[in-house]
C-alpha cells in the first residue's frame, strides 16, 4: 500500500479541531475501532472531512446518496446523518467482511432504515442500479479503487441528477499527481480523473488540498450540469 506521511503537527491540529469543532460521537468512534479490530486499513476519511460530507449533504438538500466504497461505514454514517427523515443512501462494497462490519456500525448508529449496502464489484452494482431504473441520485461520494476513478465519475454523471453534487476523495496523493511514478498503481487513475473533471462537459469542478492524519491529500468537489 502507498505510504502517506502525515506530520505530527498536522495530526495534532486535526485532533484539536475534531475535539473542539467536529465532536464525533460514540457511534463514529466505534466504526473506527471496529475497522481496526477487523484488520482493515486505516483509510477512512478524517473526522473533519466526515463532518464536511454531512454538511455538504445538508447544504445541497440531498435526499438520495450514492457512495462508492464503504469500508467500515464511517463516511456512510456521517452522510446518512445529513439526510432528511425520508432520505436514502446506497453504498457499494466489494468485500463481504467489510460489508458485515459496516452494517453493524450503520445499525448501531441508528441508520439501518436509510442505508442499503450493495455487495460486489462497484461497476457491476452501478450498472445494476441503472437497469433497476432508480431515481437519480442527489449526492455521490467516490472513495474506492483509484484505477477506476474515471469509470466511477462516468457513472456518477449517468446516475446523478442535473445539479447533483459529486465528491471524489484522494486527489493529491502526497503530490503523486505531479509524479505518477511515486505510485504507478493509483496515481495514473487519479490524474486521469482530474483531467476528466476539467474536461467533461457536464462536470464543473474544483479541487481542495488538505493535510492531516491522512497525510497530504485532497478532494474534488463537482456539480453535474
């Protein structure tokens, strides 16, 4: 796995912000603990990023969320809490073990009635969602294998409504976007996705750089036009 290199002061500042501003609760803490206990990689979003996702869901007025990449359900819980009472969230997970842990966390957070975990390769799930004729999604969060980023963005446009919000995580990757040889597995997919975001006729996007416990990274924020 590619090594991210957080600096101590970044981590300390993130912990301060989480404690003073973000206020993650026991259900969110449990999601992180359960992931570690299950041997999952510690690649969930940081607490301040999770809170940002929740606020973006609320600010956009989203009622239907699509998440690509569930892991232990940490970001799923944050976004689910931003939904209105009649809101729904579909999340795609490839590994059964991850889905099992995520479901327990989602249920513990009181979101079991709002969330549907779809197990299997995400590209197959996305094609199935189209075939099912689901209502267009209002908010799409992509945080999965970077090699398929452009395919996931294409599906976001196909499955999202006009005006929907798209968030693509991990867009700086310790600066590997400028030197893809740093991580030849993931970086080319990230660069291709950034190029697509800048050129696609139906995506209007920007990218925010971040530092913290996940190292030097960032996320893209886009609107489907």
